[in-house]
C-alpha cells in the first residue's frame, strides 16, 4: 500500500490520470492486497512478460 500512496502522490500520475481520455476509453481499476496464498507453491504469482510474448492465443472453438 505504501507504493500505491507514493504513486497517487506523484504530480506525473495526477497529470496522466487527468488526461487519460486522450489515449484510453473507459477503464476500471481494482486494487487488492493478497493476505493468504493456498495451493501448489510451484505455480507462481509473478508477472512474466517474456512468457506472454511466447504464448500463442487459443484458437476459437
């Protein structure tokens, strides 16, 4: 939550937020805090962009 408070306090963030309509349509932000994790510890929660690039989209059924 400290990182979120820091982001919200930045002048650059305020400016970008006030001008979002120039490059985005409607959007929704969900902010959550993970309090517990269950299940297989091998399945990671981290964001790995390099894996997203190598994935191919599922074919429509």
